[in-house]
């Protein structure tokens, strides 16, 4: 069992920055925790791939708020869609349950009132239905595509872009 | 591989692909996010959008239709609840009207954002008498269940995906009078099946002047064609007419039963029916060391069975545990028009401990909001139409009835 003389764990991000974080925070990162537990000797520094320093800044922000019982105040509003996706991937890699739930909910909130085309673009998915299949699927639940709360469909891109 | 036209064809295809600027994806396509992340996001989306998202690509169509995903979505949908009302338009229309509102309409008193559906079951021949009483039996996992008091036609309805299902009719007893049907709708998690239970009570003649009370119980499993008769409950009594439906609480169906043959008087007990092993239990709220049998109505709050006795509302915090009955609150006295006893039915309890109550007094639907923290009661101004039925709160789900 690795033990450290101090209560701080050193994490090195992909861009080379070293963050000294409290053991308790490192414990919320299951990936990091697994590395610590598997090590025979003391670990001096744990590299966290896929995680950049701007991610760590936000992670530390969230941690400080949740320790103070104010996790509801944590906001990712200022992040654009790609930044949010990026952050979500980092948190997913670190396997941090609570923050992961917060971020997936944030993404879901952003997508809630959007159109199919928007969601497709967001996830980078190609429509592999033939025009007939696509029409059939839409017809099946025709009503779901109508209503005031639906954003108008963007120009349907054909499959070849 | 032998040389021949096959290789030529594939060479041609490969060359075409190089020239094409389309990246043809095989399924599953390569998303920028891993599958489990996508699923975590999708399961938090509303049902209506998810139905649309089935058209994103073939793989998503498969994902969103998968029963594991649907169950995951159900677990997440606890924030999306609506208040549902039911009424029946008799001749010449012969149809049900189902209306729903967001749950917070009781606060905002707004009649907007309502959804309304009409439904005429296949079995309708326009022969329902005017006095047919229609009501919700209950709801479970996003599926509403309702039935009429005349033919006993049970209908399942999922408003989130707009799917109806008529159940087959069960056979009613032949020679009898004073025939009543009391239903219940719930879920058996051990077999992943939805069940509808009906309790029939009626009088049969044993001689020209003597009639005897009989009860029958039948179970219908969704997806089958039959109503199976099972042994009736051994405790006697008849289900109370005003509580026409069984309340589903963690795998059990519960009815209020009266020892009075007419079904109105006390003493009462709660008949508990275990959906998994189809066995009965008698439950009596145990309060201050005594069994309480002056029960007026039963309901479900926060997934726990609750009873009202006069103005008191008690809740069984741990199902089956006699000692876990706790008084939730006492509704302050309310002046009613004719000063008669008002039957209170709790409908729903919010996270902040406010409770929606329905008051049954001269057939008007009066919904009120009780705030247990400040011990205040106020009638809502939320009166869309004079509905006679007790509304049902239902969550969202993608489950097909």
C-alpha cells in the first residue's frame, strides 16, 4: 500500500503541469486511486493522460464547492460545446462519479430542446439511413417531431457532405 | 484468394472510396464520445426527444429501443412528472379524454402546457350508460391504467410515447346483484411483468330470500390473453367503493377493505397482495400500540403506503413493518359547504414536503396544497374543468404498454 508522508498527491497533466492535490480529492478520481493502490512503492507523481491543466482547474473548483456544500453553484455555462465535451471526457477518464453526473446532465440540458440535426452534429454522427428508411422512422412517431417546443430542423444535409 | 472478378470488384470499390469525400461508417459508427458516455447523456433526455433521436442513425435506433436503456431512462426520469386527468364523454361521442399538466401547475395555476388526447377503445359500441364511472386505476413506470365501471374494460396508456393498449375483457359472474369491480395495476420485478388485478364482489342467491357475499380475484399479465382466477383473500370483507383502485407499493397491491358487507362502514383493514408470489396479507396501521381500523382512504406518497383517518395522514415508512407507521401530518380543518365529512386523498408529495390533496365533497374536484412546514392549507385556483376523477401523477417512460 503506497503511503505518502504528506497529505498531498502530485498529479501531472498532459501539458506538463504538476498539481498537488489533497488526498481526499484524489480519492474521488477512481482511476488515480487505482494507480495508487496498485503501486508497490510510494508514488512520487501520477501522470494523468487526457487531462489538461484547465480541466484540473475546474475539477479543483468543483471539489472546493462540494466540500463547502455548494456543489449546486458549480457551473459550466462559460464552456462552449466542444470544451464541455472535452471536459466530460477528461472527467470520464479520471472516473469521477459525481462530477461526471453533473457534466452529463449539463450536456443533456443543452440538448433538451434541440433538433435531431443538431444532436447529430454534436455527437459527430452520420445518418446511415436510406431516405426511405429515414422517412419510415420519422413517420412511426410523427407527432414527436412536431410541437412548439421543437427547434426547426436545420437544412437536412444529405449523406454526402 | 484466387484472382478473379471478386478481387477486381473490391479494388474498384477501394479506389472509389479514395476518391469519394464521404466517410462511410460501418455500424456502430465512431462517435467522438464513448458509448457509455453517450448513454449517460441520452438517458437524461425527455422521451419526446428520444423518440426523434431514433432517427439519428441505425445504431442509435437500436440503442434507444433497447430494454436496458429504457429501464435506465426510467430511473432517471423522476424529475419529469405530470398530473393526469380522465373523463368520459358518453353518447354520441363515446370516448375518453385524457388531459395532463406539468406537476407545478398546482402552484402556478396555469392551464397552459396541457396535452389532451382522445381515445375510443376498440370494444366501444356506444353502449355505455351515461352513469358509467371512469377512473384511473393507477400508474406504474410511466404507464397509466384506467377502466370503466360497466364492462370492466381495462386500458393501458403511456402518454410519453402515446401508445394505448386495450386489455381483453374478463368474464363476469352470471347470477348476481350488487356487482363491483376493484382494480390494481403494478409491476412484478422478479419476472419483469406488468400485472392487472381485479377484485370482484357481488351477492349470489342461495335461496329465494337469502343472498350471500362472494368475492373473486383475477390476475392478468400484460402480453397474455387471459385473466387467471386465483384464490380469493381469506380475511373477508369487501373493498371500499370510494377507493376504487389498488395502490401499488414496492411489488404489492393494496386495497382498503371494509368488514361491513355494504363496504362503507368500519372496521377496515388494508388488503395487501404480493405480486411476486401472489399471496395475501392483512395490514393494519399500528399506532400508539393499537391497531387502527378507522381508515378512510389509502394512497401512496414518496413510494410509501399512506392512510388517512379523519384529518390525519399516516405513512408506513418500511413496507410490512408494523412499527414503522408514522404520522405524516394533520390537515387543518377546512370549512366545507355542507359541513359533511370530507374525504381527503393525498395525491403527491414534493421534495419540499408540500402535498397535493384532493378533497372529495359533493363531487367537486378540489385540489389543495398543504405545506407541512408552515401547517397551511390552500385551495388551488387550478380548476381546468370539473373533473370528477382523482388525478394521477405519472412519470415519463419509454415503456410500451
